[in-house]
C-alpha cells in the first residue's frame, strides 16, 4: 500500500473532473463535501488528533485533506518508545 496525500488529492480531482466530462456530475456540484466523499477514506471520520513521533515537524504527505482541522502534536520520541506518559 503506497499511500500519499498529494496523490490522493490529485486522483480525487481527476475522478470528479471525469464525472463532469461524462455528464454524470455538474461542475458546481463539486464541493468540499463531495470532494471528501470521493477520497480513499470516504466514510471514515477525519482525525481529531494526529500525533507525529520522531521529532519531525511535518505531516510527511499523510492525510493532507483529512487532517486540515486536526490537532497536531509533535513529539521527540520514536514510535516504539511512545506511551501514554508522553
């Protein structure tokens, strides 16, 4: 499974553009909601919290659309060392 947030957004935009070109969808029907409903994660709630371990201060192309309004926590420990105490 080779997931990438940018790729997911591009594939979703193409899918919706193709639907408009085929006449299956009007261009003004493309909304944030219809876009989200066409993502790989459709039907799964957006995360409320994203915890990034390893000290990196970036999302690394992970759930870019879905994490837009998430709380982000960046921790210096590595995943194997992560615990509730962090």
